[in-house]
C-alpha cells in the first residue's frame, strides 16, 4: 500500500520508521535478457540458461545492477508526496548484494526512512534504507542507502 505524505513535514516526522513494503515483482528471463542488452553485460550466468544450469546457482541469476535498478520502481510504488513538484535520485551511500536472485524469483522492497535534511531551494533530501527481499528466503538480495531529493513542497 502506497504511503502518502502531504508535505515535507510529514516526511520528517517519519524518520526512523519503516514507511512501506511493496508488492512482489517477478524476475523473468526476459527481464534479465533485456537488461543485458541495455547494458552490454552478457555474462553467461545471466543469459545462458543451459550453461548456468551447470553453474553454482543451478540457473541464471539477475544482474546485481538489475536488482538495484528495481529500486526506482519500488520507490514509485512505496510513497508519494502530494506537495512535491519533482523528485530526483541523488545517489547511493552503500550498496550490498548479500544473496543472488535466481530467475523466477519474486522480489519486494522494505523502505525505512533513516534521515532527512533541507536542500535549497525548497527541497528535502531523504536517506532511505531499502532492503530488497526474495520470497522464501531469509537473506536479503540487496541492501542499499538511497538518497532522494524532493523539491517544491513546504518544509
């Protein structure tokens, strides 16, 4: 369920809280292949099901950067800021991939707001801890600190 913030003050009041858990997204071979084409990363562990079946995971796995790129989708599903005119990805502080993402996996994100700070003009920088989970696994597939800026809302 999408969390709706009215303004930046509502966001600041949520520091330290888990704000959202997204719906599940399936990682298909088609998605992996399209990512390989877009990035030029055609390593066999991602795109060659026959060879990958003999590899360490028994199947193809998603690229780490594909997994990371899903954060954009998950953030769009997780929250909205009514008074915001624009949001931008400002970067990442930390990224780890503790476990692989085998083809056919379903992933979702847990989002915890770690910190905020004002950004001129009339903006707010948010530091989110984003944990991507694989259904049926007790180990996350990606943990990242994501920096997002929102502009146009009253702080």
